[in-house]
C-alpha cells in the first residue's frame, strides 16, 4: 500500500507541475492582455524631431513641424491607414501647464485632441463624457480632466461637471472626468483634454500638430504603413532618405507581437516540461506494476489455468495502470487548482506584475488527461506483456 502511494506521488507532482506551469503562463498572458486592453495594438505614433543629415541645401539640425495637411496627405496616399488622430500639446513634449480654479492650481498636461484618440487609447470616463464631434465642429470651450487634476482643483465629492477651469487666462467648462485604465496610459490622470479646433483658436496654434496617433487597417502591417508614411513625409519636407532621426515613431504592434510570441513560447515550454515530468511519473507506475506482476505470478498462473486468456490478463494490468494514474492525476489537479487560486488571490490584483486569472482552459485540461491516460495505457503494456508471457505451469510452481 505504502509503495503504491509513493509511486502515485510521482504522477501527482507531475500533474501539479504541468497545471501550475500552464496556469501561470495563462495568468501572465491574461495580465499582458489586461495591460493592452483598450489600447489598439495595430497602432503607431509619429512625431517630428530635427534632421541629422544635410540635404538639398538644408543644414543638419533643421526642425520639422507636422501640419493638418500632412494628415490629409497620409489619408490619401497610404492605403494601410484607417484612422489618424492628430494631437497638439501646450508647451513642449512632456511639459505641464498651470491650470487654475478659484485660487487652486494644478500642473497638468494640456492636449488638443479629436474624439478618435479614444479609439487608440481608451479613456475610462467616471463622470460626464469625452470630447465628441460636435465639440470639434463648433470649437466648444469644454474640457475633460483627469482624476488627479480634479483632486487638485476641486473639493472631495464636489461636482465638477459644468464648472470652469482656467488655462492661460481662458476658461473651459468641464464636461467629463477620466481615470486611467488598467492598461497602458500615455498621459496619466493629471491631464486636460480640449477639442483640437478649440485648442487652435484659444492658443493660436494654427495648423501645426505635435504628433499623430495612427490606426492601421486590421490585417495590414503597421511596419509597412510606417515605412510608407516616412517616405512620403521625407519627400515633402526634403529630408534625406537615410535620416532616421528627423521623424520619430513608435510601432505599438511590435511590443504586442513580441509579448504574444513570448507567451506562446512559454506555453510550449510549459507543455514540454510538464509532459516529460508526467512521463516520468507514469513510468514509475509501470515499474510498480512490474513488481506487482512478479509478486502475483502464482495468482496469474491460477487464473490462466482456469481459462483466463492473455487478453483478459493484459486488460486487467492496463486497467490498473489507468486507474492508478487517473486517480493520482485527479488529486494533482485539485491541488494545483487550489494553488493557482491562491496565487490569483495574492498577486492577481497587483499593478506591478502582469498576472491575472491564472486558470487552465478546458481544452488544456482535456488534452492533459487524455495524454495522461494514453501514456498510462502505453506504459501499462510493459507489465501487461510481462504478465501474459508467464506460462501457467511455471507460475503454479512459484512459491
């Protein structure tokens, strides 16, 4: 009994390792999906910098500014592009501006945006609404503020919707409050969004834009669109074709694809390690059955003498292998699920590490059990064949 229990421990630990590896990998994958949720993975961002190579009489170090005409040019010439959302910011990139309200102030990033920016990076509106097309068409002096900006300008619990804040001496009416999602956030919660057309008039920005958020058609490669856009804009602004610094860009899809490939490889590695660990456990069951067959030589001989066919003897040994392995597998599965539940409780809500809902899918469970039973049947053939090779007359002579 003790020997059988110790043998099944191998299968129990094998299933625990397999399920834990798969569950942890799924938890990481879910964590990354949570980070990217609400952010278009088929998107990129493009901005201007300064030239690094002299070209057509222009010296290096020339500053380039994108305009709204560039947006229309890209839409016409680059078929891969689905949506372009231009943005302008008050001050230089990363700078903040002072926002006032009734003697209070907040150093916030102030952005002029189109509603389409929400398709690239979703905002979680907790009160009111986000910028809409009517705000753009009528250049309304409204704004959407972040949760941190709200805390600095308003009393706790105070209704901010319909109230006014002041930016560079110009008043804007608050129509919405947002907080960051659990995903990637580019501006933080200390930010103020105003309609792009309102920004143009209020701060005299003209047709200049700071950068563009570009959404590529599903099924099209972001890298192809990026290359075409840069070629087009370099021709327009007389930038050397080999100048890699003049136009900055960030292909968001590369990060997503890299992480997807990483989790895929990790899942494959988990299966590889788990399967070989399971194989080792099943082999241990086979070994104990070989010993059992030797100890039951006399019993097998009696049964053969009474008419039991080799098929019946073989089926009994294989069935014992399956029962032992399946029982041990179920025990291991219950233990591993409990451990995964504990890990989710402990780390599932953490913002520091991408780990969410480390469960194992039904397909993975079925595959694991089918594999386990299949291996137990194959390995069980070894002691089963050993049993049927025992001649009845020799078995009856065993003491």
